[in-house]
């Protein structure tokens, strides 16, 4: 895993001079991780990917540049997306978060994702839906009401 994390950081450093926002994408389903990463890159974002929460934590510990947003699946092995976000906020206190899930609202309510002030996008989503939601999250002023 360490070599993979180092590779992620090296690739990001090469492309990081574009001035765009950096997104850490955490998704345990490989096909969705790949597809979403491609969407984000086509939208102009620098993307760091992790297929497991502990891998995401390791990337954050080693990454020396700014990470603007965590986009994470809600239900994953090791820990859920909400717990992951709480751990990463220690490393990146201004980190914004966008949760995603293919489960229904009722199924994910107990994960705390549908609480007031939390951003969420249901899977599957289009590139346009993703772009719109990301602008909403990234443009949000700290302390303002979130949706």
C-alpha cells in the first residue's frame, strides 16, 4: 500500500501546478472509483484516489499540499465515510466533505449523512450533477448553512 500512496502523491504533484482544487476520492468499488475519478479530472480537479479509508488517511498523512475536499462513499469496509471525515479533519481542519451513496435515504440515515449541514449526492450521478454539487460545496462559505 505504501508504494501506491507514494505514486498517488507523485502523480498529484506533477499535475498540481494547474491551480485547481484537489479532491480526495474514497470509494471501495473499483469501477465507480475509476469512473468518478475520470469525471473529476475532466472537470479540472486534481484527484487523489483511495479504495479504503485507511489508505485515504495514509495519503493525507503523506501529502504535503492542500486537499480541498473529501468525496467519500458512506458505506465502506474498515469504517464509514462519516468516521473517515472526522479523522481527516484533524489533519485538514478546513476540509470540505461530499458524501455519496447508492443506498436509499432511509438506509443511510443511521450513518449520520443526512443530518442537517451535510452535503450528499446519490449514486449514480451524471458529470453535470457532480459538477453542480461540487460547486455548491466548494463555494460554501464556512459557517453558512449547507445542503
